[in-house]
């Protein structure tokens, strides 16, 4: 069995649709039940749903042979996996955002609120800017509003939440999308099958 970890939610459903159209279907996945994994013995594949941020852990540790994870997860947690393909779905941006009238003062340390501390640190290191990273897990937009930080680093999809809180995108750090990843040992062991699947998904990603 080739074990495939998919992220729960709308993205996972969209991604599974790509697998299905590419010829790697598993009909039982559409059934109304509480099952956590689904098998197609004829094709030798097993799918299971996991929290999006956990997909890379399952793949890196070999519980899954391949999986689908956001580029943000790969950049932030740096799992030891192969990144095989940009699936061209789940598109958004990792951005620096803050008050619309914000002007950076290089004479003082910039306070940055984020749950993506590695991405923020790497970005500002590349610009030579000193920052104080303030780790938050939710409601990041509140930080500059309440004076906890000067700016935030977060994922922006439509920008609606920022606008409603009088914030704006100040800089785009990197585009984000869903990526097909593989366990390194599994890629060697199942090389032919994984490459076949990757080629089929590549056609779906560019359709």
C-alpha cells in the first residue's frame, strides 16, 4: 500500500479530486462515515485525513509515503522531505502587514508578531533588518492595533480581514500553494509509482 496523507478541509477535498481525476481514485472516501483512512486495494493506495500542519510530520517520519502540505508549512517547519510538485491550488501569499500609514524606522528594532517565526526571521535577516519576533497563535491582526507589534507576518488570501481592521499588505514575502511531498526513503522504495503519480498530477495542476 502507498500511504497518502491529505489535509483535512476544503483544500484536502480539492486535492483529492485531483488524485481522483489523475486515476488514483478511492470511492470509499466519499462515503458518509467517521473513518480516518480509506483504501483501494486494487490500486494499492491508502488515503488518510490529518490536520494540515501535521501532514509533513507524517511524511517526514514515514507514516505516510507521500502527502500534500502548504508551502508555508514547509518553509516554517523545514521537514526533511522531498518537495515534488506545486499543485497550483490553495494559493495565497505570506505577507508583511500593518497600519496603512506605517513607516519603518530603521533606528529601532522592528516588532513583528507572527506564528511563522522562521519565515519572518529568514526574511528580515535577508534584508539586514533587526527584529523582535512576538510569537502568537491566533488573531494576529490585533497585535499592531493594540500596540503589541509594529507589523505582522501572516498568510493573506483575500485581504478582507486586513481591510476590515484598517491594516494593509506592506510587502509580499513569498507566494504560497499546496505542494506534493514525499518521504525520502519511500521515494527510493516506490520511485516508479511515485513518479507516475507525480506526472499524472502535474497534468491536473496545469489543466
